C-alpha cells in the first residue's frame, strides 16, 4: 500500500495543511470509514447520497492518522491527527494516485477499456503478467474515479506490474483516469453504444475511449480490435506508432479457428501469432471469449512474455462472478449469470453465447439497460428481435425500459412475462424452468439483476 508524508500529500494534490503536522506519515488510503486501517489516510468524498465529511471523526476514532477534506474542519478532540484541505477531494484522490504511480519507476501498467469484455480481458492479462511479475489488478468494479485511484494506491514497492480497468460515463472522464494510470500498454476491446446518456453517440464513445492512448508512457503499445469496424479509425490514427491488432481471422494476433472443442464450461481455440499457431483453453463461455483471449495474448506479446507462458496463463484464468458465470441448478436447468451490467453490445454478445446451447429451451431474464439516453427505446426494442434471432423462447422482464422489450417480444412471436419486483420475476422464471433449460440473466448494474439470479438459485432448489 502507499506510504507517504502529509507534506508529500500536499504537494501531490495542491492542498493546504488544515491541521496537524506535515511530517505525519500515513500507510494506505481509504474512502470508506467502515474499512479504516490503523495509520491510513481517510479521503472524504462528497457522493450523490453520502458525504464522507460526515465520517471524518469516525475515521479518526477507528485509527486513521489523517484526512483529506474539501473544506477546513476543526477536530479539536483528535490530537495528533492531520488534515489536508483541497478544493475537490475526488480530483485530489486521482492526483494522489497519479503521483504514487509516477513514483513506481519500474512498474509495468496495462490498462483495459472498451464497451464490452473489459473485465474478462483484464483477468486474462493479469494471469499472464502474474506469471512473470508480482502483479496487482483491479478488483470487482473499481474502475471509476474512486475505484481506479484506490487500486493504484494499493501498489507497493514489491509490485512490478499492474492491470487496471478504466470505465467511463461521460466525455472527458477518460482524461482523468488515464492521466492517473499512465499505461505502458493500452487495450481497447471494442467500441459500441454504451453510456450514451453521457457520451451521446458511438463516435463520442470511440473518441473518448481512444483518449487513453494519448496518456500512455513514451513508446507505449496500443492493443486494438481489427475485427471491430468502430475501432478502425483508431487503428488508422495509430499508423507509425507501436500497435498490435487482434481479431477473428485478422490482425497481428488472430483467432484462426474459434472453436476446436466447446463444452458448457469453456472452449479450446487456435490463435496465430508471428507465423505460429497456439492452441489454448479458455474458461469463459461464448464466442466473445475467443476474441478476448486474443486481446490478452497481444498484451502478453507486448510485455515480452513467451507464447507458452501466455497460453498457460490464459488457460488458468477464471471468470469473475456475475460475468457470464455458468452453473447447473439443482433442478437440472442451467443459469448464466451475466447480471453485472448491460449495454447493447454486451447483450448481443450474451445472446450469441446463449444460442450456442443448441436445441435446449432458452430464456432471457432482462432488466433495463441504463444510461442509454435518447437511444433507450430503440435499443430495448432491438433486444427482443435479437433474442428471437438467437433462439430465445421466452423473455422475462423487469423495469420500465425492459417493458419495451416485452412489448416488442409479443410482436415478434415470443412469450413475454413482466413483473414489478425481483421476487416476482424469479418466481415466474423458476416455475417455468425445466431440466435442460438455459436461463440468461442480464441487466444494468442499477437494476440489481444479481438478486434475481440468486433468487432463481434458491427457487430452483425449492422446486
């Protein structure tokens, strides 16, 4: 974890000492007063629902040595504690992380962004780098203006590599994240219609994601998707700069045969690099797993890892929970829990994976795709048509936008079931499931569709 003095903190964030001594040294950083470690710095974040400034005293009581606040506070009852004031603590947290990352002189940083597949690629890349370096990676959903600096501030002098995920919601946000991460290797998995409420157009998504590459270290390497038409302008703009492309049957690292053998728990694929073909196991399900593996392989190449090491590492990596996680229910049906988030690109990819389950009955349990802006109605109607094309028999929906999907489903001849609560939706699903059926749970994080998946698990046990 990061270790620094209050004097260094003040210099890093452009703040001023409000209380205490510049010689006070802190060990670690926390933005959550419930997770204070002794001697750490507590950063008071003003959030949409909670103001961290209300918990400064609590943080001190639990053992924090200092606090970073956005206005001067007087804590007379906390002798020996230090406080630094800065205009914006969220920006100050990013600045502190940028300073700490810069202090790690021999650190290799790989950053992953894109509209779909970020987490899978991140986990595969981390598995590769961990074979060669002591590696830190983004955990869970720590990919935003709070999560990214939290990850970077977890670095210590023993770390040799870091793999970070960068998630954005609006124009300009990538500049803040990438300036802190300063990647040596930058991966853009693909470009699609995600977070359109803030980004407005796919063109803006592309331009904003591509900004990550402008913040790479000198002579940094870009890893770009040659099979994604929306990434083509980025590849063209990189001409003459260090770039490795990947794709299905195209690019420098290419999946030349997507499926050698596939099972319900993964697949084997062939990847060509530098004139040689490598066969590897991928523990993710779905066709997108192959192209994600190609992206990770390209990072391994950029990091000078031997191909044999890359193949072994990708085969050892496992999906995180809520991300295309497949399990067999006690009643004999199969559940695909992809409830972490949703946008049009990820929904289409998940439905494509669902279609690989052959003649089994296929159900889509679908919650709203949020942050879609003006494109929301059209995008939700399209899901029903895609579901029909991919062989879905029945759609279960939750949320006002998903109701549009339900209406369109009826128009295209699909059975649709709407419910107003997670519990009611799960009961409807479990009452319909039979042995051998496959149910895909999908929706934006704000819809909490993971609750539906969990209820289906318990409901299936009770059948």
